[in-house]
C-alpha cells in the first residue's frame, strides 16, 4: 500500500492516536481530514497542523455519520482511505446495575456501530479508486479483556471480528482492510479508567503506534500488532485463561 499521495479521513483525529497518525500522514505527503465531536479540540489540532481539514461531528449519531459521508463525497471525492479510530473507554461495574452504561458517551455506538456504518457508507466510494483501504483501530484488550472495562473490551473484540469478515468480503476488490491493535497508549482515552496504582503507567506514546502503522501499511501487513499488544494476542491464542488471570490480577 502506498503511504503518500492519499486522501485520508481519520475519525477521532484531533487527539491521541488519531492526531499522531494525522501528523505522520501529512509529513508523508497525504491530504488528511479529521473529525471529532469537540470543536475546540479540532481547532487546536488545526493550529498545530494547518494542512489538515476537519469537520465537527459526533459519530455515535447516525445522522452525523450520514452527514459526514455526504460532506466527504461532495468535498473530497478523491478520498481513498478511511481510518476508524474514534473510541470511548469506561470502567463499568455491572454489579451496580445499568448506571453509567450509556452516560458520558455510548461505547457501543462509538466503538462498534460507527466503524461498521461508516465502512458501509464509504465502500462504494472507495471501490472506485485504484487503491484504497479501510483501517480499523481495535485493541489488545479485544483479545484479552480487562474485566473492569467489559463494554469497551467487548466492542474491540467485535471490531476485530468485523475487520476479519470485512477483509474477506472485500478480498476481490481494490480495498485493503487493516487492523491496528495497540496496547495501552498515553492518550485521553484511558484517563480516569485505571486505579491509582496503574495510573503511574500511561502507556506508549501515540507516535509509536502511528510509526508502526505506516511501516505496516507500506508492507501490506494487515494485522498491525503494536508493543505489548503482541503478548496479549499471542496469549489469547495459546493460553487465554492464564493470560486473562495475569491481566486482571489487581
């Protein structure tokens, strides 16, 4: 997959992994469009990276996803890469009942429904290009979950499954389907979702994920395992029970 001369949409591109990808992709001579629900964060990203374009939208809402697609189709018809990056992560104690499940953001809509819906919207557009791609961001926790984040981990497991199926469905098209599987990353995503002991380690820098992604894209490596996520994926395939116990030993 060529990593320059593309037109790329990154959901959740104003911060974290999304912004790190935007920075590196702009440096690699790509046209980059980002979207997010917080306009002030998008403006901050634009100040840091003037070359990008952005649209304010909440991809957890169906009407916003439709609006985003139509805006891209009308203004950036040359788009050939979709990066489904936006995500929400919450600690949820289900023994307390449904409180907190869908307050402060809906993990299922943002993490799972949106990538499925946006992929379906964009596939007809991407299929007309000489070379195109859909890149989904899952997580090492989609392979071995942290029990305190049951919904987040379940959505990421579903993103992995969806990505495998999508790759198979699109195998005879020009659309390549990649999956980024990051470990813990030092972003806004996990703030407030770990206990005080774990708070000391915030994860690898987002730039490390972005760098590994560009290298893998250039080599057509469709499952992009980054850092400690490699151990979780390996453990899920060799000894899932023990790997789960080790991860949840706190």
